[in-house]
């Protein structure tokens, strides 16, 4: 997805004294949450369009073609 495909995220800064944080100065990831939904949505769109379920990434034309061939036989 590009920047135009990702929803707006309103972040709130929360100070923490925890020492076992994942990043420097206690930084935590924020952008990863918006990258998760597109792949299953695309997989479901493919399933709705052609009737084959793709369950692994990346979703390539070759995988869709192979799944269609397997469904046919």
C-alpha cells in the first residue's frame, strides 16, 4: 500500500518508565497496525471474485492461476 491507502492514525504520547521496551528511549511501533488489513482484504476479494482462497503471501498471479487450475481438477 502507498501512503494514500493507509488510514489516518492519531497517536497519543504516553510516558513510561519501563526499562524492557522494544526500541531506543522506549520507542514503540505505530505504523505496523495499518499494514496488516490490506493483505487479507485482497485475499478475500480474490476469493469473492474467482472462488479460490489464497492463504500465503505474497499473492501473485501465478498462485491465483495455480489455485484456479487445482479447483478445476
